[in-house]
C-alpha cells in the first residue's frame, strides 16, 4: 500500500527498501517484475525539478505516479527514474472564489471530505484512495460528472515541471497546448504536474442511493431494460450495474443495480430514481431498497471496502459501447458465468455523454461503458484468471468504440483511447515540449503493431 508517511528519500536498485518503495507506490499488489533504476519520493517542487534534471543529464527515462491507482502499473517500467508524488498532497480551498489548489498525491476522498466541510463539491473519483494526480490527467469520470463534467473539465490550470526542468503554469490562456494535452493524455502526459488548480461547485443538497438486486438468471431481462431506459435517466443519477459473486442482501451471484443520486432536494432525487420503481423487471428483483440519504464519504469508503480491495493482484480492461444490446447478451452471459472469485466484478455504466465537450485531448466516449476487474487473491489462481478481462474484451472488440484510460490495459490489448486527430496533435505537442522523449508514454497505442497478432 501507499507509503505516504514521512519525508521522501531517493533510493537506487539494490538499496535497502528499494523494492518496497517501488511496489509501495501501487494500489495493485501485482508484481510486474519491472523495476526502475532510481525512485525519488518527492517532497516538493524542488525535488521534482532536481529529479527531472538528474534524469535528463544521465539519459534516464522518467515516469511518475501520484495515488498509484493505475491498474496496469503504468508508472513502473524497467530502468529509468520514477518520481513518486504521493507525499505532495496538500489541499488549499478558497471558499469565496470556489477554487482549490491541490497536490497530485491528494486522495479523492480527502479532497471530498475537505470540501464537504465548506458546502463545496468537486467531481472526485468514486473510490476514496484514487489519486487526483492520475485521475485528472486521464479525463476523470467522477461523482456527478454527468452534470458537472469530467474531472479534467473542472481544471482551471496546472503547474508542471517540463523535460527541460522548467516549472510552468498552463491554463486556457497560458501554455494552452500543455493545458489541452493535460486534459485527457493520461499516462501519455509529458511533464510532472506538481499542482492542480480546480474549479469548485456548490455541494448538491441531497446525496443518496437506491439499490436493487437481481439473481443472475435475470441478466438478459435486466440488461435489455437498462439499455432501453438509460438515455432517459436523469444525469443526476449515476445509473450502473455490477455483476458480483456476493451481491448485497443475497450474498450470491447476481446483478446489483445502483442508482446513486446527487440532487437539489429529496423530492428531486426521489423523482430521478423513480424509473427503478416503475421498471417492467421490478417484480423479478430479489430486493429493492428505498432511496436513502448517504454521505459521499461513506459511499466512497464502502465501495472500496466491498469491491476494490487493496493487497490483491488486479487485472482490468474496458470498452465503450454504442450499439444495440441484443448481440452483446450472449457475451455478457458468458462473462457473468465465468467471472473469477470475489472481489472480481463487472461494471456496466449508463454514460450518455453530452453531444459536445470542450476542445481537449480527451475524445473517446459513448453511450455505455463496460469494465471488467479481475482480482487474483492466490498466486495459484494467476494462470487461471490473469487473462480473463483481456480475453473477454478482445472477444467483444467488434462492438467496441475504444477504451477509457481510467481502466487501461494497453500493455496487453491495444485499443483506441483518443481520436486519431487528437492523438496526432498530442504527438506534435509532445515533440515540441519533450523533444528528447524524456517521459515515458502509454504502454501501448492504437497505431502500434500489436506484439500479439490477436490484440485489438
Ligand atoms: C479502486 C479504483 C477506483 C477507480 N475509480 C475511478 C473513477 O471513479 N473514475 C475514474 O475516472 N477513474 C477511476 N479509477 C482509475 C484512476 O482514476 C486512474 O487509474 C488514475 O490514473 C489514478 O490516478 P493515481 O494518481 O491514483 O494513479 P497513478 O498510478 O499514480 O498514476 C497513473 C498515471 O498517471 C500519470 N501521473 C500520475 N501522477 C502524475 C503527475 N503528478 N504528473 C504527471 N503524470 C502523472 C502517470 O502516467 C501515471 O502512470 C479508479 C482506479 C482504481 C484502482
């Protein structure tokens, strides 16, 4: 788990504590076997500038991490220098201007807790310990993002250390090329962000959850209904379904239908989740829980406790879907029937994005999102389950419109994560800002020939 206590140090391969320092950066307990030459646990911007200069002068490639929640452990590469930003996690809120400045190592839950005290809100990630550093760069599907926009759309600016060691501010009016890239490049960003400047919102007055649970045998009926009703569901509701071996209430295989709602009043929230009470599949549900007010803090922590366990080896993969549900049903059935043991799970999310977003690197999204999360708890299960997510996504690739970098798996399966136009524009900016290629980019990209000929 994250070693964020105490002052950061610099460690080299072979030093006592080196392995723990590298593996300790990652939420995922998987050991890829990859190791950098040097890890720098940065305490401040000065440490970052010194580390970038050192890497450039010694010909070392650089990666960086903040909260360490990259499923693919993108920041852990062979050789080079890893800058661990997890200790840089300050939060400064200006409640009058409704802005905040945070360090990249700041956890989503800590930011939310600080803002809740002041009646303010930011669309942070859904699990408490997700680092804001990586979350904001890859887009950021946050709480209430269907209303307030992606996390990165609520960025006012960033302070970033570039390959030449300079510290620059980037915003819509200053170094706009860097700002454009920072909103969606994710692991392909070419600099170390040391501060994020955020636009805040008034906190929704009602936050709560409605939940319904179905036995797995109803999968086809439930998915057909969800797919049909999805576009009509209020953006204030994060309508999603989770296949789970230990469903709430039944403690067995099934489908949890979640409707978290963030609204301006109890009445508005009740109306927004009423589609569940009126659904034609309602009578098949094992349970329908009433709408209950819950703190976001509670939902973030309990989601992480039930589904996103630390200390296990995770493999994730995902895709955006846009077509009719019927051709997908046999594959969804197969996925549900072969799902590895708890806390492995499958997420189906009703996304339905707005027709237009700001011009930024983030550019791939569709109506629905499907993500598979495999948790391998025993070493002996590794061979059995490690490819489950990748293989099932590969089997569905003809229906896919690309992937979300949040749950990327590019080292194992190449897929489109940005429009071709935006990828070309990003490449051009990177060449200008990081001409020597100091910073690593994604572990795979869509225009790369797959190492494995079946990769898609
Ligand atoms: C349990 C869990 C729940 C999640 N929930 C959500 C969710 O609700 N919504 C969502 O959109 N995503 C979610 N994700 C995905 C998550 O947002 C991404 O993996 C994100 O990259 C994590 O950020 P991090 O700082 O914790 O990760 P890290 O592993 O530290 O960073 C990921 C990558 O971002 C880049 N990066 C990180 N920090 C910096 C920096 N300071 N400067 C430059 N580049 C940097 C690096 O390339 C790094 O490899 C979740 C992931 C997990 C494991």
